[in-house]
């Protein structure tokens, strides 16, 4: 398969690059400063694109590659891929579902615990010598038994619910439609969900309907004792509204793995002790990233061998 040209949009995984190099003629897009000229030169050769949640395959890239047959995404989210254009052109699209479910759900629970129990502040308290100097730390808030609301009861949302149940938490959810087989309480609007939970977890896909699904009304419904956890996508949250709510004390706290303009993070939040950050590490374990890379490659190989795709989206 060495003759098949594959375009990788940005750095993702040294292992993935290494394995692609073994099998294909790999072009690393970020190494070509004159991208338009490069695409014009390679327009007749590139047959596959490997993207991720940062840089996928937008309309311009797809239109620049008339021989493109498949986009294999090193991610679950597809918001960086122009799916309409791919369908229009008959370009296949794959992603890496299921593999990140456990990692993302684990991180969601970790962010809840870290925010409520103020783990980051406790760590700094010990490291700085304040425990010895000032004595015991202030009281924090328990997780066990608190009501958890989940936006999006898909794979990841369901995995978070299962973990939160182990802490004795009542679970409720919002999604586009009620899940007929779910035992959890369903609310037909996000505001109703936020009004009836202590902890609100965003775990849905990003699309036009869910962009800024967390707005001023939802934040106010969650209230000054509520905590927002976002392990979905940054644009799920109206970030200026979140910042003002946290600064003004209208929201109790937040655990954030994703941000609206990554890697930019609102500096107004840095001084707040009730906010915990992680740098978009939802699937960031060695085991999962290797499995994701293997699935990207397996989908490409299946396509070019005219076999069924393992995880087709389009």
C-alpha cells in the first residue's frame, strides 16, 4: 500500500505516524508552510485524510482533493469534518467510538471529585507548607448522594451515570428524545434538568443544536451551589457567560476538560479556587490512544482492500 497517499492534518500520535509510514505514502500537512501550493501539487494523489478533533476535513480541504476517498478520524467527535460534503462526494468517514468511553467517563468522575473536594487546592496546601503552618484544611463538599444531571445519555453519558450510581447519586438526563429503556429520570429541557441537579455533566455531541447548550439561563438554573462539568466540547458552553457566573458567584464551581477556543483559556478563571482545568485529555491515556491509532489504520486498510469499514459514519 506504499503507493497510496495519505494526508495527516496535524500532529496526533507518534505511534500513528510511524504505523502510517509503514503502510502508506504519508504527508504531514503541518510541515508544509505553503498549504495551498502543496494541495495543488498533490491534488491528484491524496486518497485519504487522517484528522482529529482539532483539525479534521473541512469543505475547503475536501474540495482541494478531488481523489479523496476516505476520512479516518482519530477522534469520536465529527464536528471538524464536513459530513454533508463527504456524503455529497461519496467520501467515506470513520471515527473511533467506544474506545474512549471509559477514559472520558473516568475523567468526568475525577473532575467532579476534584472540584467538590478541592483536590488541587489541597495539593498546593500541603506542598507550600501551609498544613504545617496553619493546620487543617477547610471543609469541602461531598460527592456521594448528590444528584447528577447528564446532557447526552449516549455511550459516555451512560458510563458516567453507571459510575455515579456507585456513589449513591440519583441520576437524571436530557437528550433529544427520551430513552425508552433508561431507568433514569428524563427532563425535556436542559433548564429543567439543571434546576433539579447539583452536578450537571455535558457529555453530548457538538452540533448546531448543542452549541452553547449551556447558556445564561441554564447556568442560573444550576445556581450558586451547582457544579458544571464539561467533557464534551468547548463550544457546548457559552464561555463568557460561564466566566461571569463563576466570577460573580452565580455558579458554585466547574470542572473543565474542554474550552471554546482551545488552547486559549479565559484568564479570569485562573484565580478562582472553585474551577478545575484539564487540557482536553478525555481520551488521553497511552492504552486508549494506541487503540485509537490501530482503529484508524484498520479502517484505512479495510477501505483500500475493499473490505467493510470497522466504524463507518458515512
